[in-house]
C-alpha cells in the first residue's frame, strides 16, 4: 500500500509539473511525458507511449488530458487515471483563474504579448521534435505498412487538406485489417506456444 501511495504521488507530481510548465497544448506535453515516464521512470515502453499518444490524439478532448488519462490508467488503473487527470487540469485551471482576475491588465501589456509571441516559436520547435522522434520510431520498426500509412497521412493532410477525422478512420481500418491478417497468419502457421 505504501508503494502504491508513492506511485500516486509520483504520477500527480509529474503530471502537475509537466502541465504547469508546458505551453502550446497537448502536442508539446507528449515528448515531455515520454522523457519522464519512458526514459526517466521507465514505467512504460517507448512503443507503448507511441500507441497511447495515437489513442489520445484520436479521442475527443484535449490531447494532454487524454494522454494523462491513458498513462495513469496504464500505470495504476482507474485511480491512477483520476490522479493524472487532477495533476493535468489543475495548473491550467489555476493559471486561467488568475489571468481572468487580471485580464484587462494582461490584454494591453506589450511585454506579456511579446513573451507569448516568443513562446509560439518555442512551441513550433517542440512540435517538430515530437514529429521527428515519433516518426523515426515508425521507421525503426521496419514495418512497410506503418511507414506507408504515416507518409500517406502526412501527404493527405498537408498537401490535400483532407479532414483529419477521415484520415484517422482510414488509418484505423488499415490497422484493423493488418491485425486480422496477422492473426490469421498465426492461426494458419499454428500457435507457437
């Protein structure tokens, strides 16, 4: 029980810290979650983080909250998910509450506006890092179907402006067909166990 409390404290502190010091939305928090939970704490594998990220992006709602829910659930079940939700939503809630009190002073302040413009450049760099990191993992797996799906999704979105929902649905269908083919192949070859 003592160890479980330690896990909850660590989950809350980690998600609170990441949420408090991350500007730019869910895509920025993903590489930081990977660094914390995969690299530092080693609670999950990198491929699993990639899968959780894909699910978080395709689910309705904020990507950061979705990723935190999935991560918390994976590490400590439903109570872990509740802890990570709280840790993720408290910092923006507190920040927005304070900003709403002083909104008129912030709205016209040139220093605050300049700081926010500078943060936009940093956010773009972090998002580019996420794309490079997660994209390189797909290439490392040497799975031609995954590479084709990734490249096709990028081309569909970037060059043709196809709605992301259609891309997610098509990619989900391709993934389901791929899994069904793999399952049939295992059944045909015989279960190795």
